[in-house]
């Protein structure tokens, strides 16, 4: 498909499929969770080679671009599979699917070089329409973390769309926030204005009040995986850009397997 259809066309067609709710809920037997790939098309291809036929659901947790030179192709590959089976492949938005980061970490320059100065507009329109989260087997899956002002998971479905940067503070925090063991409540993050660390008290309260078992997220550079808060929060990182291994989380019903590729 990618040999006959240009990547901008793929992204445009994929955007047309992003018309469903900003928050889905799915119960499946076998789900695969892919953290930040950051242009690592080899990791993405390995995921599809190993799991596309057998998995009920493949969730990409955001950050497909920046920090490399193959973000266009990485997005194109995932968009191809998404268009083949939108019910099986889920593309969540990360903080690098935004004009706030793309001018600084390489993707804007990559697009300008490969597609011309007008090429980026189509990607912006795709990014601003992407969903922020999905609930899989009672686990909240998103890029960053819990947000101040987010009391009930259903609020995610009511967030504004399109939202280019995003400018909504809850949406922004869903993409930018990080968990921290030794704090209570929310504490300003070193990532900058509007981003926060969230503590174990916040996490336990949110999970209990929403009848959720845990949180699966990306966003932080770890060696494949990290578990926080007695395993309630699992971070998955799937890029080798920072020199660490690429991790893939496999969920078979409630059993979790951490796979390095």
C-alpha cells in the first residue's frame, strides 16, 4: 500500500477515521502496548511482524516522531495498519504529536525536507484529531499521566477536538504529566509550565473511584519498562534513541509480559 499511496494521502485517510470518541473502552483477550517509538520504524515493523495477526488489539501510546529521521515513514507504516483494521490498531496522541515540539526535535525539518514546506499542515490536522486515551481491560492507557481536574475517566471523552497544541489544560497534562512515588498530590514538573508530577495518593484515588486496575503509559525514557506505585502504573518505552532497550508490553487477559526487542 505504501508503494502506491503517498504518506500524506495515508495520513489524510487516517484522519478521516479519527471521528469516533476521544475515549474508547475495550475488553480483549490479548493486547499489545507500544511505548514511544520516536521514528524507530524497525521496532514498529517488528511489532507488526510478531503480533498483528495474533493480537486482538495493538495500542501505540504516542510519540511516533521527532528525535530521528524516519518519523514520516514510521507514521506511514502505523497509519497503513490502522487503515487496514482501525478496530485492532489504536494510535494515541503523544506530546510529540504537536507543533509545540516538532520545530525543536526534528520532525518539522524532516517533513520540510521530504515533503516541502506545505507538507506539515496535514500532519498537524492529524495530530489534533488523535485520541488521548483508551481503557483496555480496566486499565487506563495514555501517553503521559493523570491530570489536575480529571476526576472521572469519562471526562476524557468530553475534551475539545481539534485542539492543536493542545491548549486545554487537562488534555495537555494527559500528554505531559509523570508519576512520582515520593510526592502527594500534584507538583510542578521540570518539563515546564502546565506539566506536573502526580503522586501515589492521586493514583489510588483515581483508580478506586473509576473502578480501574492500573495505568499503562509511555512518555519517560526508561530501559524498556518501569513499574511505579506497587505496579499500578507501568511505563513502556519502545525507542532505542536514548541507548536503552525497546520494550513491548503484552497483556493476556490480566497477565502482563514484558518483552524486549
